[in-house]
C-alpha cells in the first residue's frame, strides 16, 4: 500500500489551509487535512514557535509529538501582533480555502483578523474557529483547555470508579474531538460552497460541546427518568457480560460476551454449560440483572489461566476479547504492521522515528506522510515569496524580528 500511495493522487490536493493557533485543538484539525493532501501553512511565533514543540518527550530539543502532529505542514514564522504580520496574513487569506484558528474568542478581532474582515477579503473563505466554550455565550471569554472541557461535557464524571475521584482518559480527547468536528464542518462547508453555489462560512466548535456530543444517552436518560449516569470502572452497565478480568499471570483481559449467541460460546469455552443453558441468561436483560453471577464465573476461569491461553481459547470460540495494549504491545503487533499503522521516518540527525499511520484508509486517494514536522520557520521564505514578498522585504522582516 505504501508504495502505490506515493504515486496516487491525494483526496485534498489543491485545497489550501492557513493554520493560526497552537498546541492540539486546531492544529490537529489541520494535521488531518494535511495528511490527505491539503497544502497547510502553519503560522508560528518567531523564535519560540508552537509550544507543542517542547511538550512531553523531546529528542534534540524537539518534541516527538511535534513530528507526528505537524507532518506535511509548512512552518512560517510571523508576528501576528505586528501590522506587517497582519498584512501578510491578509495576503495569505486571499489565497486559501480554509483558515483554522484556536485563539480565545475576540483575539483575532482585536488584531483586525476576525471573520468579518477576513471574509471580506475572501468571500469563499471557510473558517474553523475552535475554542473552549464557543464564540458566544456567557463562558466564551474563559480560557478553555481539554481537561476542563471534558469535565463540562460530562465525560470526566463517568470515567473511573465510583468510590474514587473522576479520572482523566489519558489523552487530550477534548482537543482531538473538537478538531475532528472542525474537519467535518470544514468539509461540509466546502461541499455546500461547491455543490450548492453557496458562500463561505465559519464553523464554531467548542471543546466542551465536542465532548458533550459523544455522551450517548446521558441527557435523555436524565430528562426522562432523572437517572444520572455514574462511574462504573471497567464494567459496561446494562450490557452483560462485558468487563475487564484478572488473569493468573497478573495481566488483564477484556471480554465482551454480550451477544446472545456469543454468550453461549463464551460459557462453553469456560466450561460453564449450566450457565449457557440457563433460560435466565438467554437474553441481555436477564444477563444484566444477574451480571455479578456471570462476572464471578468468568473471573474464576480467567484467574486459572495466563493471558495468552485465555486469548487463544476465546479466539477459537469466536468470543470478542483482547489484551490491554501498552505502547510496547502496539509496536510488536503483527496486525498494526500489516495495516501499515506504524511507519518509519528519518529525523534531521539521521535517527529513525516511528509515527502512527494515516486514518482513515481511502482506497483510491489514500493519505500519506510526505515529511515529518518541520523545523521552525522552515518554509517562511518559500511561502512569503509565493505571495510577492521580495528578498529585500524578507530580510527587513527578519531584521525586525517579525519573521
């Protein structure tokens, strides 16, 4: 797949994107567009760059996270607080299809780069605006991070065990969910523009709303019955059996035996014919009422066997099950390798790095990594010259510290 994809067209070839923002929400959205062929210009502050360059594990002073999230982007350094910087942004806006930003609402307006001004320059412009609480409303001016959005959206409250404080999911889920909704909104707006002879528009994505949108039946359950969903640890209440079980070797296995026929196969595999034949467990409602009995039976069996044996037995019985993967498990997994979800690239110092593959997989126009995250300002000259900035002007901008 990798070899053929190098010669195939990419789905977003010809789409031009200007990214103004930092960290995850916003930049992750433009990263997805870049992976499928969009020409993404990322604006970064001179000297410092995106703070993500210094987040988590570093190699030679650069974040390993940076290399994956900023792949295929062009880095341009520009001081957006300066008049000269804003003039250059306006020239770029005239040439692009999409602008993505994640400043606090009102910041771009303060700089004269708000929606009204930019859309006057480019009436077909699509602008994705990602913020903690949205562009309007009483909370709109509050600083917003994914951690807080996950709380307000309802996710944190239902994550963890009921006798302990709510816990973090483990990744910046609020940021990436907001970015995904931003990409969906941009693509829908592009379709409207082209298929319906529409106009440009802006997409208002709030981090807390992106989280709230995936909270399943949380609201209707409360509105109809007053039920408040609580933390349930590793169990899946109302759907049984589905849980995490301890193995003899100290590891854990997730078993989802909640389909009627799957349940019977699971009980046969763990040698509990009595439970497989019990009419009380034939359907999910009965199993849910007696979930403790089933969990105890499954736990007793898993406690007698190591993880590998459990997986072998349940795979043979076509019962959905799986180990809980660490990064090491992922790196050694044959299926990941076969699906090209782990890909090797070379860092500036010649060391190799492994990055995640591209999702989703398009059969005719697949995405790909053309280059890993760029050095700060690597494409400044190339991009500015393309909009008419002369070599002399560029040198003046450099001398003034504006690029």
